[in-house]
C-alpha cells in the first residue's frame, strides 16, 4: 500500500483528525498490525473490535477508525466503520488507473477470476482478489494492495442480499464487468432468480455508461441483456450460436479440455488443463475480457494453458489406485450438475461414485432444489450415490426413484465407514457439498 496522510482520510470520512500521521497499511484485525497502520474497528456477530483499539495502538497502529471515542486513543469517529472501510478503499482505488475488471455470478466466479487474471497477466502487471476476499471486508483489502505498477486488476464481488454488490461496485469502479451466470445461490434472501439477476446487475452501479459488460450467452436471464442494455454487452457461450465468443468442437481427455473459440474476426484452438464444459465457459469469459483488453488471441490461448485448479475446487487427484474429484468449496444446483458431468465424463478403470452433501442457504426452496440435484444424478453415469446431511435426503430419494443405488446418512463417521467398506482400487469418487459440510475431513480419513 502506498502512503496516505491521516488528515486526507479524515477529510474523506468527513471527521476530525486527532493527529497527523503517514498511514502505510490498513487493518481490521489486531493480529495483523504493523507500524503506521490504521486500525478500523468492525463490529462482528460475535465480537466488537472497538474493545481492541487500545491493543491495536499499543501494537503500533497510528490511529483507529471508530464509532465512538476511546479515552486516550487517537480515533477518527464515524457513524459506520463498515462504510468507512469502503469509503477509504474507494478513495485509495481512485489514486490509480488500472484496467479493472469486476466479476460476479452465482457460480464460477473464482475460477473465472483466476483465468482472467492469467490472461491479463500475459501482457499487464495484474492484481487479483486473493482467495474469496469478495465481500465488504475482503474487497477493500484487495484494493489496498494496488500500486502504481499495476496495469490491470481483477476483482471478485460476492453477495448474499440486495445492495451489497452496488456498494462493492461503487468502491471498486470497474472498467468492465463479467457476470458468469444466474443460479440459485442466496435465493433464501433474494427470493427468485429474477431477484438474483437484479442483485448481480448492481455491478453496473460503479461503472461508466460506456463500460462493457460480458455475460453468459447460454443463460436465459443474461443473454437478453445484449438487447436490453444501452451499454456495450458481449456474450460468451457454447450452446448459443449468436454468442460473440463461442466454444465448439470440445474434446476432453483425462485432465485437459481442448476447444475451438470463435471470436469476432476469426477462430483459434485453445486448451485448458482441466475438464468440464463449465470450465470451457469460464475460459470463454476470460477470452472475451482478454480480447477487449487488447490481447491477441494467441496470447490469450497461451495464458489459459497455464491455469491450475484450486485444491478445493474440482481438483482431480490420484490417491493410491483411486481417482478423487475434490469439489468441497461450495455447492449450488448448477455446480452440482457441472461436477456430476465431470464425474460422468472422466475415464475410470472401476466404478464411479458420487458423495454429495447439503447445499446451504437455499431457504424455502431447499427441498425442491435438492430434489432437482437428484434428477441430475439420475441422468448421470454413476454407479453409486452417497449423501450426507439433512437436506441431502431429497437428493437420495429422487435418485432411488430413478433406480440409482443410493445411501443416505446425517452422520459423518457413518458415511466414512460406509465409504471405507465400499470403495475399491480403480474407483473414481466425487466429493461435492457446500463449504460448511467440510467433506474434506472424510477425504483425509479415507485416503
């Protein structure tokens, strides 16, 4: 982070400056305090960081941002420290001029972010969101890493309710945005897929009128935006022949996927070191961004070959004589369907086994959406289904109706023992569930 005067930040926050200091870092965590740091006290569900302001100052923080005065401590007093964090991040972001790409969507955000960052890095010094720092605390932390050397930035934006992406977009001010798809994530708060679309489109809030938007042209909620919005809208997809960037002639091998990209002005063959049509979609999103950012098709294709899967996101690994597909980071009906397609398509010496856990945060539609996943299982080429969690019984019930050999339990130890007695050398096993189910614990015990 480049230096900022505390008095400058006081002006941004419209509050009094208790002292003058050069701020060289900003933190919301007392475990991450350095000299000349500005500590921002955030109220959480289980703690109030205001209680730790004296500790932060003692550890080297120059001052704190607080919602109340703390005796003897240099504080910038504001109405909301959460808003203050976004305001400071927005101020800092506007000191720089990278080509900033904002990404949102129900599934595929992080993989798409990684692929776009790879592509842009082929030509530009690129900053990207680390891990899943995509909320109102994490996004500012990414922006604070901006430096004058950065020519591009790829910023992921997540949300669970209306208004969140609007605030993130107004902070990051994207020069271009990507929406991967409209699924079912957070439908508990947003009510419907129409509500999810409305929330995702908040990403336009911080963009200029002429800034381009790239969307999934195979998504029935997103493809109409090309005709509805006045700004430039580009589509990427596989099924929709009218997409600006289209993937075709898709060939999957054991651990790579090759495909032809049709783009305005030509075609080129591409390859990614992972499998699944959904990953082709992610690569097409990256291709569209790269093209609009001025990269040549051959440069984009070269970058995509370097992609590496996250160990918790559809990572295919060998464990002894078994092939394991680890996809324990998150889950929704769309991503469940994608993972089941991967399991169906991989070459296996033995049987294909799906271990599926609950999808969380689906609210009143949970039973129906878990039943929908049961339909996806029924249409998949698998030999056995194991389900874990209260809601996953609906997956198992639907699968059983279709003649799929299925087991269901709410006990993790019981499932572990069932798998131990069932899995044989040569079998391929998919592990897929929401992060809160922690299926990786079963993988560790088994392998």
